[in-house]
């Protein structure tokens, strides 16, 4: 192999490797969003879903106040009928609650009591066996709605604990927004995120964060589409919506899957900022999911949708003199988020999409010519639907085309050259959702196995080699709860306490941490290395750190010795750092019990002689790093 570090062939965008986030597989509610109470505001289809009562001393009624509070129409009234006897309200959490010994938990409730009522609460966490592992008392007095809070400290850990609210004293209490958060969230923010999960994202040093999806942007029908304006401000006013993935695929049944929007657009922007990623919001284009109802907004009725897009840009980038910029400051973030790009539509297609896109495009470019628009070309990378959209949007001067591919591992190994012939003067490419499927798209049997991850690593050499066209790429979906998922494979799996990165996660992470700033030629017999003898490779330099970075994927079952004739090798330090992901078993996986079966192993290699000679294991992905002297 020859490498010439002085001959740059493409600049690698800082955004190259990023994150796709969607509330699928309990990725947000029940996952990243650290709220432990399910259905805290009684807005699920069954208003008491997730709740149970115990003891005969009380009655719970759901009160409908939709005429006053359409955004949060349900509260409960708990009537305690006598001074003696027992009554408890129990919340089961999202497949239980993960509780850690020694950790503090912040309980809160919005409530009011009848004037003659004297009800006291005991708040407890009980483990799977019913043992109390945290307890405190709370007196929610007052006849007008107010927030009452109490802190609990856990004396033991539990993976599937429950929240018990026990009532003492005769009377009647109205309750809403019953909430329990761990004290330690990411950056210890109130209404915060699960720190272990955010850390996994931060560790990837992602170039961008795409949110909030995915199909949930579209909704099954337009009334359940994602509307960002309803996801900011006081969490009590964020209107809950059924999740588009509710019971989808009937695998791990999730009839209890709603969006509380506690993780809303403000939190997404702040998360992007926290982890150093460019924010990439995707907005509904006036079309519901075409895999479901395909409901359409008439072209003449599109104004509110377009206005949402314009207002979002102002929310992110506007100064204090603007309506939406001022609101951002009032919500605690006076500094601008510096939004540079925005998606219009997700996996929409056909003339209806093109017609709606043109209206958005015209309005956004007229007011914000520098904001790049991400345009969907769908899930059909080799099909007629893709070709039609690709041709149409190129002719319309689109900035960035968002391609999705969920395909067999073989497809990924066979497509390392996919972008070699793309027009260098046309739109940039965003490989916005991709993942090798071990069985078939959306099959519940798909595995995050090594064959899939290795094939993605092979394919990604082609993304990087074509970095002059491919500006961004993200694996999808991102998260999955082991007890409540709809889609496999997924990048990061978790239960209520722990999480692990799949082999695919480590592939993404290694690419992101070692992307470099510019591609340089790595050739075999004057050709790019795109699968000859089962080998895929690419090289880049990092101008900021003066490093040469080689990515080398061996998809064969044999060891390989690679000799790299690096021009100017003597300019580099004589020791290379080698990071390897490897398994002899293509069906190997990580799991909660064995989280690092496949994980990076780092070693040093002394360079002897005039070539860099590296022996790589069968089925391996190796990153070789040389630092200039
Ligand atoms: O990543 C899962 C789903 O796959 C996304 O919601 C959708 O965009 C795609 O079809």
C-alpha cells in the first residue's frame, strides 16, 4: 500500500461523524430523559396507565379540565374516605425504576387540598421484593395548585423499583405532574438527562446531533406530528402525544409509549452544545408518515408549518430584540445556539414532498440564506424512488441530501465505492440513517453482531475517502431499552441502571475520534482500497495534531500483513499507536453482562525499516496513528 500524506484529496468536515437521536425504543422517555415516573401527568390514552392503587381507604378519579388546560387536560383527585386504613398510589416506572444505593431522589407533585382536608403523604421506593429502600414524608397543604417537593435517599439499589405514595388522614387531594428524578443527572440539571447515557454520546465527540427523529417527526397522522413549540417552557405545559412507535411491530409490547417532551427542543439544543455537536433539527414538512396514514397538509395551509421553521431559526439564532430569541434567553440561554442547518421532512417522497419542500426552501432561503437545508431522499438507496428524488433535488439546487440505508452486511461491504462517482459540484451528502441488518430491516431478530459492525467499518472507508461529497454520517437508531424496544439493531443498549456500547458503537467512536482533517491517498496498485482481497482502507492527516491516521478493515478470516510505503515516513515518530477492534467470531456481540467482548484494544508498534509494516488479525478493524516528530 502507498500513502502520500502531502497530497490532500478531500477536506473532512468537522461534522463528519455525528449522532441520530429519536425517541424510539424508549430512547427519550424511559431512557435518556431521567424522569422515573411513567405517565406523570395522566395524559396517556388510559389516563391511569402505569398507576395502581392498593388498600381500600381511598378512591382515585381522573378529572378532565380540558376546557381550561387543553395542553394538560387531566389531573387526578384522590379521596381518602376515613382517618384509619391504608391507601397507596403506585407507579411502576418505565419497566421499573433504576435506583442506586446512596443516591438522592427528588420527588415533586403539583397538588391542592380541599379546605377541610388534612392529607399527609409518605413517599417510598420499594424494590422488586417490596422492601422499602427509600422513604420520606410530605405535607402537600394549601388549597391552590402548588408544587410540593421532598428528597429521598436510597439505602439499597434496585433495577425495577416502584414508587409508592401512601395517604394518611381524611380528605381530598388533587394531583398532577407526579415526578421523581435522580439528584445526579447530566450536569446535575433539574429536568435532566441520564448521565451515563449522555457520557456515551460525549465520548464519541460527535460532529452533530440530529433530533428529534426519524418517523416521530412525521407522526402517524398530522395531529401527532412533532411540534417543537409545544416542547419548550414549563414541563407542565408541554402537551403529551402518543409516540409513533407505540406498540410498533408488537415485539416488546409498548402500548404505554407516549412523548412527555420533558426532553424537548431547548434540552436538545443544550445537549448539542454540551457534547460539542452542531444541532440538526428535522421538521415536519406538512406530511404524516407515508408508511402510515400519509396524511397531507394542503399547500395553501402550509404557512404554520413554514412559520415553525422560521421561528425555530430565530429561537436558535435570534438576539434579545427578537420574539423567539428573547424567549430562548428567558428559558435560561441568552447565548445563541448558532444553528447552521435544518431538515425539512424525514423519509418523505413523491411530488407531494417536492411541492412542499419548494415552499419551505423559498421561505427559509429568503430570510436565512446561510442556513443549509437537509433534504430527504429516503430509504431506498438503489431504487427508483431514490433516483427520482435525487434527480429532482439536484436540479432544484438542494444543499444537503439525506440518504438512509438499512441493508444486509454484504450491501455495506459492496458499497464502499458508492460515492466515488457522485457529482463533486452538486449537493453534499448526509448518510443520515444507516445500520447493517443481520436478518432483515426491522426484524426483531437483528443482532448488533461483529459482522454488521465490521461491514459498517468497511463501508465507512468509502464515506471518509469521499469526504469532499459526504459531509455527515450517523448510525441509526441510537438507543434501545432492553425491555422495551421496537427496532433492532441499535447503537447503545441500556436497562434502568446500566448501558453498553455495541461493536457498532465502537466503530462509530473510532471513526469519529480519528477522523483527521483531510483525506490523503492510500492506494494499492494505484487504486483505492475498496474490498480487493477483502481489505478496505483509507488514510487521513490531522493538520491540528500533525498525525497520519490509517483505517484498515480486514474482512477475511486470515491474518494479513500490510506494508505501507508512507512518503516521508522518517518525519514521523518511530512508534505507531495501533487501536484494534477484533473478534474471530462474526456473530460475537456485547451485552449488559459482557459489555466489552468487542471493544478497542490499544498497543504500540515500533517502526523498523523504511516501510510501516502492520500485521492485523482476521475480521479486524484497525486504526494506525503516526505522530509527526
Ligand atoms: O431509525 C428508525 C426509523 O427508520 C426512523 O424513524 C425512520 O426515519 C427510518 O425509517
